């Protein structure tokens, strides 16, 4: 029986890491907010995407919680935006961060929190959280 060496195992590449981030995501439509200081929770319990390396489907729950400033996200547009991930090869961590960036671009919320809870693949599940404004990180080592 031949042994498997590290050099024969296919590795994740920088291309895998960047996969999907150059996709032309549809714009998320908005409407004029009428009230101050409240929060909105939008839940997508049937989110799907594709692993950029294996091509296998990923399933999860995406929750967006945000406090609108002047604009609110239009829900049909939001659904169509999330649907654009369905056949896209992209890492789960990148999904959550890309969604956050696109929400901020669309409606400039007071704050936003995107929570991705992805179903187990190979026995391991992933939970990813991203927040706006982004925390300040001390880059000094």
C-alpha cells in the first residue's frame, strides 16, 4: 500500500482563498427609514453556497441584525442578493464578511452584525460573526 505524503495532498491555494470575492454581486435595494433607534433582524434559514475547492454544497443560516440610519434594506432585493451565493464557490468566512461589506455599502447602518451558522461538513460546523463598525485591531506585535 502506497503511503500518502504531504506533497501529494492537494492544498488550499490563494486562489481558493479569494474565490468568489470578485463576483459582481447584485445591489441591495433600500427604502427610506421613518423611525430612529430600533433594530431589524433578518433570518435566512436556508442559505446555500459552494465550497471553492471541492465544489460541494454548503448549507447554513445567515442572520443579519442592524440598526438603520436613513435607509432600510428591501427584503425581496435582500433575498435575491443572498440567492446569488447559491452556486458561487466561496469560503464561509468570506461569505459573512462580504455580506457585511455589502450591507454597509447599501444602507450605511448605525451598526450591523452578520452571523453565519454553517452546517457540519466532515463533522465540523463553522460559526462566523462579523460586525460593523469593525473593531479596531492593534497591528503591533
